[in-house]
C-alpha cells in the first residue's frame, strides 16, 4: 500500500515520458495527457482514503532509514493537496483538448503539463527540505517553459519576471536551508521538528525562519512580494493560466503552512504576528489591484493575491479552527479560481477578447455560461450557501475568538470588494448589451463546434458541481479540514509516522 504514496509522482512522470515518445502524433499525446491526469486523480483519491482511514503514511525510498534517506510523507493536508492537483490536472487536460493550439501540442505541451504536476505532487509529499527545493525547481522549470511556449512578446516578458523572482526565492530558500542544516544538522522535516523542539530560541533559527517566509512568500505572492504574478499569469494560453492560478501559488502557501506548523514554532509571537500583518496587507492590496483592472484575466490574477491573504490568515491565528479554515479555504479557492480562468477562456473563444469594455451580451446569448460564471464568482465573494462563505465564516469566527478584530474587519471588507469586482465582470461581460460593430469591430461572437463545446464546458461544469457540493454539503469537507488542522498542530503523529516509533 506504500506504493500509493509514490504513485502521484510516478504517474505524471511516466505520462510525460510516454508523451515524448509519441510527440509526432498529437492525438496519442492528447489521449495520454487525459488518461495520465485521470490516473493521477484516481491514485490521489485512493491515497486520501488510505490516509483518512489509517493515519499519516510515510515511505523511505531505497530503504535508507530516516533521517538519512529520501522520505515521502502523506498526512491529510498533503493528501488533500495531491487530490486537488489531480482534479485540476484532469480538468485542464480535458479543457486543453479544445483550447490548446496544435503548435504548442507539437512542442510538448502535455509532457510539460505532467512534469509540472509531478513537481507539484512531489512538493506536497516530500518529507525533507532539500527535496522540497528540488521539487520547487522541477515545477519552476516546467512552468517557465509552459509560460513561454509560443514565444509571444507578452509571454516572454511575463515568463522572465516569473522565473527571475522565483529564482531569487529559490536562492533565499537554499540559504535558509543552509543555516538550518548548519545549526541542527538535519533536513528531514520530522527530525527537524523533534530537534528544534529541544533547542532554545535563537536569532539564528529566527533568521532561517525569515528566509523561509520570504522565499515561500514570493512563491505564494504575499504582500509585498506579489508583483510578478499579475504581470505573468494573464500572458500564456488560458489552460496554462488556469492550472497556474489553481496550483502554483498554493505550493508556496502549502510550504509556508508546513514549515510554520511543523518546525518553526519556537517564537510564534514573532513569526505568526508577521504572517498576520502580511495576511491583511495581501488581502487589501490584491483586491484594490483587482478593482483597478478592466481585463478579465488580470482581475482574476489580482484576486489570487487577495485570496492568498485569507489562506495565511488561518496560519497566523494558529488555532485548530483557524487552520481548518485555511485548509478549507485552499480547497475552495483552488477549485473556484481554476474554474473562473477556464470560463474566461470560453468567453475569449466566443468574443476574441479579454477586455471588459469589448465584451457584452453573454447573458442573453449564452445563459448557461452566465450561470456557470455566477457559481464560482459568488463563491469567491463568499455568498452563502457556496463554499467561500463557509471558508470565510470559519476564519472570521477564529479571528473573533482570538480577539483579532483588525484582521476580521479587513477580511469582511475585502470580501465586499471582491463581490464588487465579480459584479463588475458580470455587468460588463454578461449583462450589458453586446457592443455594436462601430464600437468594437470584433463584436460578432464566434461559434464553437459541438465537439469543442464538450471539451470546453465539461471541466467547467464538473468544477461548478464540486463548488456547489462544497457549499451545500460542507460538513464532511470541513470535518476533513479540521482533522487535517489537528494533525498540523500536533507534530508527534507526523514524527511517529516517519521514524516508525516515538522519539
């Protein structure tokens, strides 16, 4: 059964290699791309079920015992994240059948997509810091090539900003790892958690924690390290934007939550207060940036930033309810944000523009698409009974219990401004009359073939159904998030799973 921990890495790797062997046959690449993503999703669901039933699972690659060998660990938080990666990978692979151009497919789009999924799953499952760095590099290289694939000027510009800032982040992370290894002598996360719990608080460890916070903060796009994101996420094809929006910043959030719950817990008053301040500023700057935009994908890109603020708010408050709220918020946001980007792609294929002033009449011409937009849009804004409402409710309740009224007021205010942004997209793209030809020469909507409609809309419908289920049947999902939070707050089970005994 330990094979289940390795499968989420092996399946995308095997799919990527197989896709390279059939690179001359696009149809074969497409079939492999979707089948590999479906296999990843199946393996992730099986892993989640095993972890939920049997507790935290760990495996030592090559039978080298921890802390000397390569450790893979799957707790509930990691298994949930791998499952979400599988679901988003499957949705985007199906969507790509209609949206991706043949030139990019010919140059290895599906191989790159699966290499990136392998890097994401590896980051969620690794049990040591050096391998976390390696998985970061794997997903950084593949995502850079995905972003630049096509060679358009805007793509290259966005990709250069993306890779430059992420390389700086990797260098800072490596520096933090070096300090930590020099002080403690291990990079195994479970071993670190145990040994750091015995160490007195020191400036050296705090310095390492700050380097980790900055490095993961760049990857997660928190304030003031977010400026690379809105300049890059709107440039590649929409399928690539959607998988980036759903997963990449969440790898940074995941790494931050893992580090600051498992081993950087010696000086919570200092580290987590900084995270709380960054959380509020991230929410505010992200949503204000979104309000100033008039391009569909740029609005959504700025909203990624503001929503990251909610995810780290739970980490900063550091209570079981707050962390459960963060985990539930991540689940909700990955699904909703990916879906909104996919819908923006459908709108683009109909009207050939992302500019809101050139859009209009979609509610009249495509009422089904309008409904599909409203579900994730209202969920993002936190309207009940959708998933965003319960995620924000948990965080607000946790904030009130901790008497952190400033962050609660900020979260509520940003939620209202998010609603304003979503209504702005609705009003411009869906509700207002279709622009006449004199106003916009490209206003005639393009007809999408029935076959393409299936590939465009089936992932959108799937994610919309999951969003509604997360809201209407929130209790079992929130219970799962609560159990994940309890594991995060009690490292002893994680340490026991890795070493096979109590230390």
